[in-house]
């Protein structure tokens, strides 16, 4: 049971830390929000987790870890999945709501799942078990950050390649559209027509890069959703087992 809860906690940390990295990247690098605005978006979720910690502890004493883990992971998986539908026009308030509700689901998991596992460990091994559980969670968070950022980067490259195959100068309609857009930009800025076309090409390339990055982030959130679903599946097997002995075994004496 300790091993099971450690795996679940690691999967939760993997999805949580990955989301904490991807959200600021989307907000600051793509949408143009400031670091202060990005931090404000995460603030309500952090406050909610602090408020919910003692409440989750009280519920844990009443109903056990499994109901809290199942409900919390359903909320976490659904909100993480909703993050895979980000666009260049997703409202700030919508992202704030999703992030806050996601943290609400995680707040039902972090302490309760770990406590359920540690309760199955003999008292004389509790310090080792706590250290092992925390270490595995931190490692999972680091791996999750690296994995999801790698997925975001690689998938953004793939999506940019798809745009390049579709939007190129071999496509007559694209050439016509760029010419019209370039003429409009040249007229507005007082530049020659050739420079207007170059400016239009840069503008289209920038928009394509932005959309490719957003799709890469969406794909990374899909991977985080898979880890949340894995943890949800495993959470159905959480149960209370026989309380182990609190006394260390005596060494066998040689005759």
C-alpha cells in the first residue's frame, strides 16, 4: 500500500509541476502577460490549497483516503484535459478558473494519499518511509517538468512543420493572400510594395509560430492528463490494511 500511494503521489506531482511550468510559458511567452499577472493567476489556487489542507485532513479521518483520492483525481484529470484546448484568445478569467479548480482537486490528494501510505508503515520505519516518499515525489516533479517541456518543444516543431508544408510560396492562394496583405501593410506604413510583402511574410510566420507553440502546450497537457488518469485508476486500489507492528523485529541469535 505504501508503494501504491507513492506511485500515485509521484504521478500527481508529475502532472502538477508540469502544469505549473507550462501555464506561465503560455501566459508570458505567447499571450504577452507580465510575470506579475502570471503570478496573480496562480495565487487563488495556492490560497485554496492552504485552506483545504486541514479540511482534507478532517475528511480523511472520517471517510478515508480512497474517496478523496478518486474525487480529487477526477477533478484534476478533467481540468488538466481542459487545459489542452488553449487558444490564442482564451480569456484570462477562464484560465484562472481552470487553474484554481485544478488546485482544488490536487488539495484533496497531496496530504491524504501520502498519509494513507505512511499509516501502513511500522513506526520504527516511519522516518525512512517519509524520506523515501518525499524523495520520489520530488524526482517525479523534476521528471514531469523535463518531460512535458520536451513534449511541448518537440510537438511545436512538428506543428510548425505542418504549417510550413501548407503555407508556402508553392501554393498560389498563399502567394495571392501574402501579396494582398503586403500591399495593405505597405499602404498603411508608407513602405515600398516589396517591403510590404516581406513584412506580411514575417507576420504570417510569427502567427504560425505562435499557433504551433500553443498546440505544443496543448499536447503536453494531454500527456499530463494521461498521468492523472493513471493515478485515478490506481486510486481505486487504495485501502486500509492491517496495522503493522510498531516494534522492530528482533535479530535472530546464532546458536
